[in-house]
C-alpha cells in the first residue's frame, strides 16, 4: 500500500479552436474561480485515495482476524 504525498489537479477537456479562444479570453475573476476549484478538486482526490487506502487496510486486517 502506497501513500499519496501530493495530488495536483488539472482540468483537461477536448476543445474546438473557438472554445479554446474563449477560455484564453477568461477574465481574472473567472481564472480565480477555476484555480480555487482545482484546489478543491485536489483535496477531494487526495481524500479519496486516503479513504481507499484505509478501507484496504481494514479489509486486510479483517481477513487476518478471520484466519
């Protein structure tokens, strides 16, 4: 079982050239919202990995106790 030390978040979606130009033209407020969202997504992802690791440990310990 590994330990997640750091998680980085990014949004990657396929876009047409028109959509890419619209994203490039985002104002500072919109970029700020996207940046905050990415931070929250990274925390959520790290928590998901931590929960999954804890769940696997519990399952492993339960199997050991049964044997």
